[in-house]
C-alpha cells in the first residue's frame, strides 16, 4: 500500500489526508486496504496531491471486438 506509506511520510492522519485531497475517509480507507474497485477520478485526486502521475496504456496484444 504505497499510498498509505506516502501519507505517513507526510505525517498526515487518514482524516487530515482525506480532507486535504478532497476525498471521503471511507474511500481513503478502502484505497489503503487495496480495494480493487475504486473510482479513478478520486484516485487521481489522491495521486495528484502526492505528485504522482497515473498512466494507462492499452495492451496491444489484446484484440478488440468490433
């Protein structure tokens, strides 16, 4: 859980971190626990606060159905 580690390095509690990133405490707790179904817009808010960039790339080996 790298987000938890980064939050702790900043010396922020979950409550303070949630407030500063603009996400709910429940969302942050689920994110730090590794919940696999999270909203990408909220994840980007958290990552942006940490100065982290998320990049998605399409797997060229996967054939799309048309």
